C-alpha cells in the first residue's frame, strides 16, 4: 500500500476513533492533515477573537517546512496509536 493510500485510510479511520482525543491531540491531527494534504500554511492568520481557527492555523504553521510525506507518515502513525 502506498503512503498516500495509508494516509487516505487513516483519514477515514480518524472519524471512527474509540474515544475523542483531547484538544491538543485534535490540533496535532488537524495540523498533520493540512500539512500532509496541502503543504505549508497559507492565507491570513485568523484574528485574536477567532480562538479556534487561530489555534488551528498556528498548529499548522508550526509544521512549516515539514515534507508532505513526513506529515502523512506522522498522521498515519498518530491515528494508528489512537486506534489502539
């Protein structure tokens, strides 16, 4: 199975985890997904009053320079760990 296929499967699996991850883990999942599918963060950083989207953007931006393959592999590994 290719890394892209494993990543796609992990994305599907992420919707059916046995329990909801904590917020920091959810941010990590989001950031790795965005980096693995879209590359480095783009667009304007959300304003200070938009807490949720600002945190998501900052988590994604923190991965700047991480290759798509690395981000996809980290995402696959994280979802596998959360599945137990």
